C-alpha cells in the first residue's frame, strides 16, 4: 500500500492534464479521457505498486454543467443509480491489469466522484481502495446482487473531512476514517466547497506529526469511525 500522503497526492494530481509534477517516486504510464471519464495509471517501481486513479467531477464553467461537468453522474449517484461513466472506469482498470498482469500490486484511488469509481472497480477486481470524500456505493452495488461480499469490502478505506454533500450520499463500504481534529463530525456539516477539495486533505496530512516520507500506510491523523454508528440527517453510514 502507498503512504496516505502519496494516495492523497495521486488523488490530487489526477486532476492535472500534464504528467509533470507527479508525486515523488511515481510516474504516469497510462491515461484515458473519454465521454467525461478520466483515469490515470501511476507506477512506483520501488514499491512495485501500480495505482489506478480516477478523477472526480470536472468543473468546466465554459460549458453547460449537466453536459461537461459530470453533474449527471453526481445526480445518478444521489438517485442511487449507476453513473454512465462507470463502465469506462472499469474497462480502463481491466485494460491496465490485462496489460501488466501480475508484475505489480494494484490499488484503486479517487476523490469524490472518482472515489466512487475507485470503490466500484476495487470491488469488482478485488483490489484495495483508498478514497477521499467519496459518496457511498453500497445501495448501487446491491442492484447487482442481494448481498455484498464482506471479504471484498475489507480493503476499502474511505477518508472523510466534515460531513458534506459528497461523503453523506448513500452508504459507504469498508472502513471510514475521519479527521481527529473534527471530533463532532456527525454533528457538523460543511458549508464550503473548499473543505471538499483535495487540498483540504493534503493540508491535514502534511500537518501530522508522523513523518509522511517514511511511514507506510498509516491513517494518522485520521481515526476509524465506530462501525455501530447509524445514519442520521447529519451523519454518515458505514457497512
């Protein structure tokens, strides 16, 4: 598993169109951009790890939002329907695995809408997942089968800031971690879009006392949510 810092940097870098300034140790080796979906594969030779990273909602204010900004996909998730770009995300992930086979360990990463794609692809391909402020996918997965494979959910790790429009949509699978600096997260709601951006998570991780350059996958400074917590009007859900 990459460090939490690297996962956050990759989830942020995928929004860039150019390959330069990728996180140290990682190189962009594959990318697809079609019909509103953008996915990028990053390779870290030292870790023998290949990260498949999915971009979140793309805000292009020069075009009608429902056409160019993945808003229709966000609405689909809110309505517990499968976004139309999901097959593209899964096809990209399968193509990467088919090309590189068992040369590397795979991980799915994403932020917001990209996090939904990461969870979906990770569940389908039995790959570990790290996401930031992603909407839940449990209800939509249950459209395919009457129950979920709990073993497939174990390697899904979701990191949340304050409760907001994204992370409070539907039920998340796997483990949820929240920022320890926001102990009353379930009683708060985020009113600013800035707290949903990847910069918010990068700032939290950079401020931790744990050396981000040496630690392996360590959720610090986040802590796991009590899995018995149930959803309420201002809370999140876990499975």
